[in-house]
DNA sequence: TGGCTCGTTGTGAGA
DNA sequence: GTCTCACAACGAGCC
């Protein structure tokens, strides 16, 4: 059976060679191996109308990170006597390109890493429908997460655990990593008429004019990921003492976390136990799995409406405030510096993410978490659907976390770590000469100081878009009201008198949507 | 069913 | 610098 010896490994998220169950399954028994990645123009095509340099779906830092990861994957495959076969999506449809290649190359076995995102599930179903019809064997091992989300949900009686602790209790020990090393892969088979693309650079994709921009110091790829992990783990004391909440969010020259998250698509299973979850390094990996599991088990996880674990909150619509936040023009230097770091580097510290997410939603602007989620998703080099949505639900107090009176201060939170404001001075050069006592609140500087610092507030740098004390108090009040409404609605769901909840819902235009949520809850 | 515990990472005041 | 407390009080999981 000639066909049965031709196998394809289809790379999507796990752009790595080591500890890759899909690659391992594909190489075993294969006479010829086709390692494939499909370029999706929707992620790569420059969009001049986008809010910042990049495509419609990915900022340029994220595009660059992907391309570097692909180049490294190709290089590592070549060292094993193989290579990466880079295909272009047909009419923007990745699944079609895979199906066509399977047929044209007479592939007998297809292996790819299981992916639980809704987009991926739909894409992969299209491919597996095809392989079923064609009689092609398919293997889809779990490789992106430590656990299989479906397994955890089954163990928990069909529902995902909704707290981290209950997740840990159910999950147990993660499976062992694949430790087997191999020095060669089966040769690549004949690819016929196919146009195999070299890995393009961002410049070749048409992003040439941004070469003057400050770029992310984080290079993509498994080689860099392994180097970074090795360097981090070599410092045993650092690992043993690692406590996530104690990291310094303003440390940008030498970040306080591992910065492994962007590479987790390439590497992670070799990290074994050191200290205790939830703040330890392994604890961080389990958080990933926690959000993956919930996101797989809860319909409409990535939106407020129709999401039964999400508080229904009447967020404000205010495009002007949203754009100021997105573009780093809120007038709060700490917030703006973080958003500028995000746009340029595609990465910022975990607690910096907390600060800006809280500010946008329940802390100051009362704008919908889905708006912020979209910005992060497009710009982050460690962009990840399940984790990004999970954290926005968390930070906006829509799910998982409900202490809405705990609000990060856009002034004092950063000051605690970086009283001189070095982080601000780096990312917002116009403030670089502002004296230390005004760097977090430049609008309070006397005009003479502003002139001396060559930064007039309201002209060279914006005035604050809100007064934090007033805005945060108002936000607390509105959160309290929204929670009360949600409580009343869930009481009526439990069969208690519903006339109260009717009355409570009657403010504004949220009556209809909240009623439909109530219906949805009733049917589930 | 209802009561209890506990939860990765808030702030500001005061000792 | 480090600690404790009030602030005002949530909900999932568990017994």
C-alpha cells in the first residue's frame, strides 16, 4: 500500500519539532512525510484601514512573530532532513488548501494537534469530513494543552469546573512529555505542480514602511523558546521563588515574568513541578488549561450575550473614550505607556494587562470588555482565544472574579514599582523630562514645570479623559446595580417572584436583551 | 436547601 | 519597608 506510507503533519499552533505528538504520530511508519503550514491571507494581508500597522486580524508584531516561528520551524525540519511545505490558502480558506493537498499528494494519514477554539473546530471539521469521505486516517492528539478539555469536562459530570481550585482537583497529574529524540524524519514526498512558498518577511508582505518603528525584542520560534526556557529554568532559585503576583509590571528591559507565553505554542511540556500553584510556574500552565477547559465547555464563551457564566452588564457605548484607550491617549501616562508597549511590542506584563483592562471596563471607562478583548487579540504576540477571553471575563468582573470594588489605580499602581516612571519615559518620549513627582499625573504639574519639561498638557500630551476618583466611584455604583439585576433575574429563574426583576430591568434599552438572556438560562 | 469557606495579584490609612 | 485593617461584600463548591 503505497498511499498508506505517505503522511501529512499539518502545523497550526504548535510550531515546534520537539515534544510534538502530532509530528510524532505522523513520522511513525511513514515512508514519506509532508509537513504543511497554510498561510492565511486574512492574517497576513496588510490593511491600511486598520487602527495600527498590521492586517485586519493581526498587528505587525504578531505577524512578524508568526513568520519568525515559521522560519525557525523550517530550519529545524531541514536539520532532520525534511522541510516545511508552506501553502497559500485558496480563496482565504485554509481547510480547502489542506484537502486539495491531501488529494493531490495521495496522503494516507493526516495528523494535527487538536484545537478546541470554535473557529478551529469548524475549520477542522471541514477537513475531517473530507478525510472521512476519502478514507484517509486521521490522528489528532492533544498537544497545545496539558490536559484534554473534553476529558476534564467528562470527569466533572459534563460541566466544566468554574474555579481554578476545583479544576486542579479534577485534573490530577498531567501526562508525561514525549522525551524521545530523533535525528531524522522521513523524506518529503513529491509535491508535483505545487507552488511552495519561502517564508516571507514582513517587508515582503508589504509592511516595509514601518521599519523605523520600535519593534518587539522578542523573536519568534522554537529555538528562541527553548533557549529562553533553559535560561529561566537554569536559575533554580528564581524558579523556586517565582510568585506571579510579585512581578514588576514596569520592568521592560528585563521583564519580571518568563515571557514564555508567546512561545508556549512551541514549547512547554518539559516544565515539571517546582513550587505550588496557583502562583508558581506550573501553576501558570494550569491556568492555561483551566481557561481552555471552560472555554470549550461554555457556549458563547467569547461574548456577553448568551454566555451563561457571564454577568449581563449595561456597558457604555463611547467610541471616543474607547479610541483614546486603544491608541494610548487617555492622559494617564501609566495606562498610555502600556497600550503603546502593546502596539509596538505585542507584549506587556501580566499586571500591566490587568491595569488597562480594569481601566477600560469596570474601573474607569465602563466600556464593554469585548472591545478590549478585540484589541488584545489583534495585537498580542501571545494572543490566545481561550486565555484572552477568560482574562477579560475575569478583569471586567463578568465571570470567575467578582470583587468589583477592587480597582487598580491608574496613578498609584505603577508608581509602586517604578516611582521614577522610567517605563513611561521610554514608551512616551514626550514625557521624558517631566519631573518624577508629576510623571504619573502630569496634569497636576504647574505650567512653568510643563514648559520647562517641553510638554504642555492638553497640547503635547492629552489631559486625562476622566477624573479617576469620580469615574471609579460611578463604576462601582453601576457594577453594584448590574449585579443586583443579575441576582434578581437568577432568582426569578429559580422560581421566586419575578415581578421585582421585571421592575428592575426596566432601565434603558437593556430590558430586551436581559430578558432574552433569562430565556436562554431557562432553557439550559 | 442553606450555611460556610475561600478565592493567583486593590487601595489607602495607620501602626 | 512591612504589616494590618476597613472598605463592602461576590459566588462556586462543598458539606
